[in-house]
C-alpha cells in the first residue's frame, strides 16, 4: 500500500534526497493518525459533485505520496520554482486539511478532523523537516 511505498522512500533504497526521506517519514506518521483516514483518497465526484467546482486545487494524501515516490517535487512548476521540496510538501499537506475546511460546514466531523490534522502536520513538519514555519510559509 501507500505506507509500504513511502517506507522505501524513507529508507533511501532508491537514492532519495534527505528532504524526500524526511517528508516520507512525516507522511507515514500522519497516515497513522485516525484523523487522516478520510483524507487519503480523492473525493468521489458522484457523491460530492460540487467538490471539484468549489476546490480549485484538490489534493489528497495519495497525491502527496505519489509526488514523493515519483520525485515530482524536484520538477518545479512556474509557480513553485523557488520553493524547496520541504516547503512544497508542507503546503500540499496543509492544503489537504484546508480544502476540507473550505468545502464543509464547520459543524461536520470532517472539519474537526481537518483542524486536528493542521496541528499535527505543523508539529511533524516543524520537527522532522528542519524548516521554520514561522517565516510566512
């Protein structure tokens, strides 16, 4: 599964950089939280047809795992070319939760889970990624 593939990245078996190894470890830790279970896979467009109209940049943990495994954080887009792997990873992780909060009513259990995830993501990224998140990230 996703965690097994990320464990390969985290172990440096395929020559991944330190940033990729650390990001993979953070994602593995986050995926182990019960609050993360509703954010792993893409939102079903049949069940929630307005999601992809409302959320302009949908992202889920499976997408982040793919970016780590495929090393696509190293391939900057025109908007991201000055951003490090760690910063791009953090922004994607945070956007998983922010998209949920933006789409759902604040009274849903999804929003409560997303709010707890924001805190956990911040704590894990700050601890394991060696970047300061107080610099306007």
